[in-house]
C-alpha cells in the first residue's frame, strides 16, 4: 500500500473509533497503521511495537500513545522537538498506577524502556524509578502488616487447638488396663460395658502366635462365640 492508501485507511479507522461500537481490534489496527506510515517515512523516532502487545501490554500501551501523539503532531507540522516532548507527555500519562506488585513491575519496565530510547530524560526517569522504589517498599510493608493482622485473628483459634487436641480432629489415646491388648474390641452384651482384659493372661511371643494370643484374650474377658 502507498502512503496515500495508508492515510485513507487511517482516516476510515478514525471514523470507526469515534463510534460507540469500535472494538479493540480497530484500535490496534489504527496504531499499527500509524507505525507503518512513520516507518515508510524513515522516521527513526517511531517505536517498534511488534511483540509488545503479547509480552508487555503496559509497555505496548505507552509506546502506542507516544507513536499516536508524535504522528499527529508531525502531521500538524509541529516542530519535531515539540512533537517529541508531547509524545513523552503521552507516554508518561499511560504509565500504570503504583498500586500492586505487578503494576509496579510494569511501571519500572516502561520507565526503563523510555530512558533507553531517549523518550524520557535521564533526570525525569531517575525520579520516576525512585518513586517506584518507594512504592515497592511501602507495598511490602502493607503486605507484611496484613499478614500479621491475619495471624492475630487466627491466634485464639490456634491456642484452642493446642490446649484441646480433640478439637483439631486428633484421636485421643485409648485407656486400657492391658497395654499389650491395644484398644477395646467391643462391649459386654450383658452389661453394655467395655470388657476388661485379665492382667494375668500370658501372651506368647513369636511371628505365628497371633491367633493363639487373640483366643487367650477373648477367653480372659469371657467372650463366647
């Protein structure tokens, strides 16, 4: 496409974007056309947007705002330094807010990229990075305070669990008069009480005497088949 055709397509997209039904695809097409026109003119101040939309959405937004403002000012015969200054203002206005860990990271990426491409002056860029550093430190303090508050709210519940293990679902040890017997196997049908093993029952030792020991225990408590 010639530059005249690109300009005509750009005007068509401008009309579409003014309508309520404009889509994100229309906006992206508009931004890509601006970059293509600037590249056809050999303008070295145009920012390459390829790959930024998927990998760095915040950086793509800043670069798109810069390209759009710079292009419109150049088309209006604004002197290049002034067009660049207005493009820088558009870049800065598109920076993400410093209100979360991800947005702080995106902010630092956008500012660092702007400094590297001479879109943002080093002096302004250093002040912005210092602001991001303060925001990051403050965010970590707030996160730590929130974690401490959550621990304090869970404190009484944790103490209750420690003082009464039964509350946490742990099984209490079974009280048995014969440590060799283990837990009670049932109740006496006549008394509805747990049978008590005879402490004088002698249990044999060895790998093959489980059945004999079981029979001796059953007999000692009066269990009948």
